[in-house]
C-alpha cells in the first residue's frame, strides 16, 4: 500500500524512459548537428531548472540568482579550456605568450595565481562542484541560520547575481570582461569544435542530466524530500518535529547550486564560450520561468519546460526580437495564474488520466502514493 | 527565587519567566515546577497567557527574562529542534500537521530517527518504523487512513494525527494545547480515552477548558490570570479558591 521504490514510482520510470528515448534516440536521429547542439545548449539550462524544482518547488526556497552558480561552473570549465587554448605556440604573437589573449590585451604579463590550478582537469572538475557548492553553503548558512527567507532571500540572490556580473565585467583582465571567455578550442587535446565533437558532447550533457535527475529522484523519494515538502508550508512545525530547518534549506540550496554549475560547465563545453550574460538577473529569472513552465513540482517537467520555453524563444525572437521579453513575462504570469503546476500539471491532470483509461481501462489509482506526494490531486 | 538547590528534583522548573510583547507582559514573573510523571493542567480565561507559556517552553517564543530548566538544561538557550530532541513535545492549539503528506508520512517524519540532513537522506522505512507507525495509527483511530493526504482528514482526525505525531516522538514532557477543542461530542470521548492512554509514564502539561476532563486527569491545576499565577494546587483546592471563583469559574 505505501511501498514505494527508493528511486522512482512506476509512472515516473515510464516518464524517465520516455525522456531518455526522446533525448538519446529521437532528437539525435532527426536533428542536424547545428540543431542538436542547440538542444544541448538548452539542456544545460535544464540542470538549473532541475535544481530549482528541488529547492523552490519542494523546499519553497525561491532563488532568483541561480545564474551565479551556472556562471561559476561555466567559468571554471572555461578557464581550463582557455588555458589549453592559450599555449605558447597558439599565442606567440602576444606580447606575453602563454597567457589568455584578454589578459594580454589588458597589459597583464603573468598568469594570476588563482588561474594556475586550472591547468589541471581534475582540479577543474572538483572546482566546478566545490566552488558553487561552498559559495551556496556560505550564502545559505548566512541567510537560513538567521531565518531570512521568502522574498528577502529572493531579493538577496538577485543582488548577488548583479554583483557577480559587475565583478566579472569590471575585472576584464582576469575574466575576459563583458565579452567573456571566447575561442575555447580543445579539451585535453581533443578539439571540441567540429560536428562529431558536438554530437559527443551532446551525449555527455544528456548523461550528466540523467545523473542529476537520478540524484534529484533519490532526494525526492528519501525522507529528506518529504521534509522539504513539509517545510514548504509548515516551516515552524518542522522545527517541532525535531529538525533543523536551516540545515535542510542549506542542503537543498547547495544541491541546486551544484546542478546549475554542472549545467554551466556543459554549456562552456558545448557552446565554446562563457560570458557574464548568463550570470546576471535576467538569465536567473528566465531559469525560474523554465522551472515554473515545466511545473515546479516535477523533476522531468523542468526539462520539458526548459526545452519548450527555449524553442519558443528561438522561433519567437527570430521574428520579433524586441517582443520576446514581453512574451516571456506574459508566459510567466499565465503559468502562475492559470497553470500553477505547469506543463507537468496539465499532463497529470488531463493527458495521463486519459492515457491510463485508454491503456488499462479498470486499473485506477496506479500512481496514487507518489502522485500524492507530488502535489497532484489525490484521486 | 530558588537558586541552586532546587531544580534537580523537578523535571521542569520555570522560574521568574517573563515575556513582553511591545511592553505588554503576556507572561509576568511566572514560576512553577512539574514533577516526573505529573499531570499538570493549566486553566485560565482567554488571553491569560496559557498558550504563550507553552510557546516559551518549546522555544517558539523567546523569553524576555527568567529561566526554564528541563532537568539540568536551560531551554531558553536552546533552539526549537534541540528542545524537541531533549524530550519536549508540543501539540498546537489549532491542528498543525503536514497537509501535503499522507498520514503515514506525517507519522514517519515524527519518528525520532534520522533527524540530521544525512540521516534523513539515508533514512530507511524499515520494519521498526512501519510497526511503530501502524501501532500509533491504530491508537489514534487512523489505521485505515494511512495513505490519505492529511488535508483531507476531518478536524477531529487532524487533532488525533497531531497527537499521534507527538506520541511517536515519545517525549518525556508532553504539552497539549486544548486537545479536545472544536471536537464533536463523540470525538471528545474518544480523545479523552486516547489521552488517558498516552499520558501514562510521562509528565504532561495540558491546557484545557473542559472541567470534567480536567478533574478527571489533573494531579495539580495551575490557574493563570493576566500572565500570573492566580492559584495552584489540587482541583478541589483551586475550585474553592475565592480568587479563582471570582475571575474564572464565577461566570
Ligand atoms: N506573538 C505575540 N505578539 C503579541 N501579543 C501576543 C503574542 N502572542 C500572544 N500575545 C498576547 O498575549 C496574550 C496571551 O495570549 P495567549 O497565551 O494566546 O492566551 P491564552 O492561550 O491563555 O488564551 C493575549 O493578549 C495575546 O494577544
Ligand atoms: Mg490559547
């Protein structure tokens, strides 16, 4: 009756398999490399949306600064790639060969100390996880231990996103400034620019995404996931069940940050550059909209929401570039007012029941316990 | 005030407790002591500060001055979750349960194991947990409702669920704020029966208006009035105290 597997219910397994089929088989077979790479880029935002489902949808912690973590992960990856692209042979026309071009343009003659360890791929991979993780931990500990939450927390994360953008743009000798880090070429000697590399990187990105989905599912189905749900509307009560609310919030926020950072790293790899335009306030809010459109309680919805909004953005902004922001704002308002559970809600309220009736005419309630935990209507 | 020699013998020693909300002293220099296995009932007119006393003990409200010792630990210096872990459980006046979770999950969350982040992540729903949840669900008349979302329960059932959540925590000091308020007559009878069972073997602090119920269970009664103790003692003594009759029982 109350059995559920440790990782996913049956309907969720079906959903995950369907998503895998779409991302691993259907899209690679039907799209050309350019479009596949575009999907790969969109999927890097899905990591952020996925983190937001855990931290906002489940834990009720709305962060409007996830671009910070996406950016930290992306910049860590880009620093490694940039160093490799700046070998003395590649940069012999510079006044100081062997350092990134933007440093040379800014009259820097020596690789700064904090850049040095990014020669190592192992260090870089560790940094992609740890830098955003530790940063999120510090923010989380400072805010949640003092019981700063809700709107105040959202505003503070916005401020952090703005500050980080200003820092990156201002310190162009160290960061590449407003243009970001461009002209990334190879990963351990393997050229990331040709078509076949883009296909491989797409699959790596999909694999990482499923890794994160797996972790998210584990968390959601653990008691910790249920504590997050409990905290969302009865934070005080959770304290009186003997839990330190702050610690659970910090955890959710850190996980969301690490997911975002992995997305950022995959972005740098697939797109071949990283810039502050993915760090600031606007991209951070857009990422929240992806999660909202997908359904903030749905792990898989986060992926679909991201893809949908980005496809809409691409086609819309090709024809009416200046109207896109209004379109996005309108979409957000529509989702919040009319479909609070997003695409996933539409699916579980309208499509799935019909499908179920079609396939198994008399087997009602096949997803009862988990659908309940997901916030879908009980029966 | 009693310093040093006293607190050890009592489970709970409240001394000189005061809280002021913008100058209004909802609890004013209050001192009382609860023994091991004692059942203490707090009565008093609305607004007397009864709920606030429980808020102070469980850490929901911070005291302006005074101390609350639970065994040898000062609760005024501890966080809410630490107070719970020390063995103090609290039922709120309005049912306070997790609406989005099932009855089973509500009880499971209250089970005293895996309360750290790591513990919650690796928590296993093993036989011990299942048995305990079923046992408690049976006691609180909800064994057929385990898979139901808690917000679909009736008001009385929610009260029971919250009592169950406390019960599964197995606190040494149990605090109940008007546990039968808002219940139907038949629910009241069942709840009284339930409370009789769960108060055994622990100390209990109950706020209640139902005088029959109070007479039935109380070892000692404390009457609060305007944040201060008006009278304290056995039910008989309190009932015949002219001050009490005047402000409380008299109308
Ligand atoms: N957080 C608070 N802020 C301001 N006033 C409060 C607060 N909590 C309680 N009070 C006031 O303290 C008094 C005692 O309230 P309460 O303890 O709820 O009374 P009782 O439970 O005995 O009916 C009331 O006048 C109430 O308005
Ligand atoms: Mg009260």
